[in-house]
C-alpha cells in the first residue's frame, strides 16, 4: 500500500527527519540527474505531450491530461493516453478496457482516462509508445499522464504542474522532501509551467520558477463539474485516498456541504472490507451521504461484498481543469506546435 505523504515535507520545520534523510535525498537526486543527463530517448513516430510535475503526489495531472485530450481532438487529431499504471499489477504494454479490468490490474488513473479516449498502461514508456504506434492511426497523439522525469521517451511538449499553495515544500529530493529530482534539473525539462489552485500566485514561488526555467507560466483551476448544487446543505461523510485529500475536502466544503466527518487514506489506497464497513456505519449513524473522488470510486470497481455496497452508495464530485483567456491561447499554441509533424 502506498505510504501517506510525510507532513514534514511541507511543514515550516522539517525537524530531525529532514536532517536524517537529506544525504539519501542527495544520493537519489544525483542518480536522477545522471539518468536525465545521459538519456538516449526513443523518438516516437507520433507526437508526445507529457503532463507531469516536479514533486511527488497530486497536482492535477489527470484532469489536465483530460483537458489536453480535448484540445488535441479539437485540432482534428486522435488522443491516446499513456500511463505507468501506478498501483496496478500489469506491467504492460496493455490497452485499458474498463469493462474487463480493475484498478488492481491497471491502476485507478488509467481507468478514468480510458473513459474519454484510448489508454495504454506500460511500465516501460518506450514499449508503451510503440504499442500505441501499432494500434493507433497516424493521426494519433500520445498524452502521457506523468513521466516528466522519465527519459526513456522523447517528448514534444512537457507541461509541469505546480500547486501554488504547496509549492516545492522544503526543496529537497525524495525521501527527504517532495521533489522527484533536483529542481534546477527538472526546470530545464519543462516547456510550460501550469500553476494550479485558487488565488494569486506567491511572488516567491514565481521568482523560483523564473530562476529554474525559461518556460512560460500560466494558471489553471480545478473545478467541480456537473450537478454540484445537490451537495448544498447536505450532511456528508467525505473520504479520499489521494495525494492531497485536503483539496477534495475543501472543494466539497466550498459547494456548501455540511461535512460531518473527513476520512483521509493513503494515495491509491485499496479499501478493505473493514474500512468499507466503517464508512457505511459512520454514514448511517450520522444520517449522512458518502462522497468521494472519481479515483477512489474507480478503485472500488469490480469489488464484492461490503466494498461493492460502498461503491453503490458513494457519490462523487467530477473535477475538471479550467484554463481561460490568454493562458488558454498560450496552451493551444504550444499544443499545435507539438503535434505538427
């Protein structure tokens, strides 16, 4: 089961954990830097767009990948998703068929992506790209959900998402901090940086981005979509096993829901029968509805017993990426440039 994100990654004082793990983080960062510098990537015959981030955890990659698929389709091209399939047992390459597979097979994110466009899971990104080349038409465009630091596959457009509220935490590399590689190395990989979250960007964060990258910076919001009015003044039990559950809880609260309990689990968490029973009983005692994320509901697909009951009773909030005005035009221009072959 994936571990929860350490709170001290983003705390004001990392304490003894940071001091203890800093040498390990420096070693991991050095290995990642050499891997990127010595890369001999495969150049696909199809355009490749990557939506990734500099840090571990969620920053809205999957909603952005879905948004990119929409833009690609509007340009008359055929979007195909490529994912590592984190949390799934299949190494791939394998095409995702939601009616036949579960999150234990391919991971939760690919199941969501495959609802909108064809998706392939592959631990080896080169093999995944080659599989898409074999299955798709010449009008296809590969959209990678994550993989910014993976040097195995050359990318025509790299988009790095940054949560403007959390930034880069303590600025250290895993496991000492949230960074996947040294920030100055990662910054050079990005062609576009997308700030996610509400409100104005922190000037200090913008200064850091300017120092590590020459890429343009735009902003995006993740918004609840669909019939959100149904949550207003309703008593709910909110549960989520994602990288940043507080974002989900905050979104639900902003819709006017009366959140009587918040249940946070590790990212990509597979719910047990006991946990499902506890959630159902808590909701029954409180006279409240159960609300979760689309990813969490995807992980409950194909389950039986109490977990199947939880899936039937839980409602979800649909989250969509919104990019507007001049920022949208910047993104469109870069997408058009990337897919021209």
